[in-house]
């Protein structure tokens, strides 16, 4: 290939805006952190009350 036959390559990468909803990195990270906090709180409640989740909710 000669110089005139090579395809042109972009020199600047476009900055794409993050989606405001749906599956994106920020939402997934936030959901994961909330789930970890909720699970830790559930374990703490079970340890403190000496009852399981179902008994604590009155389902058992």
C-alpha cells in the first residue's frame, strides 16, 4: 500500500456521555455496595436478636 491508499484514522477519541439509566458501571457499583451493606446489616440484626430473618419478619 502506498501512502495515498492507507485509510485515515481518527486522531481524537470522542467522549461519550454516560447513560442516565439502565446497566452502566456507576449503577452496578452502587447496587453492589448497597447489597453488601444490606447483607452486613442483616447479619448484624440476626446476631444481635439471636433470630433468623424469617422470625424477625414474623413469618416463622
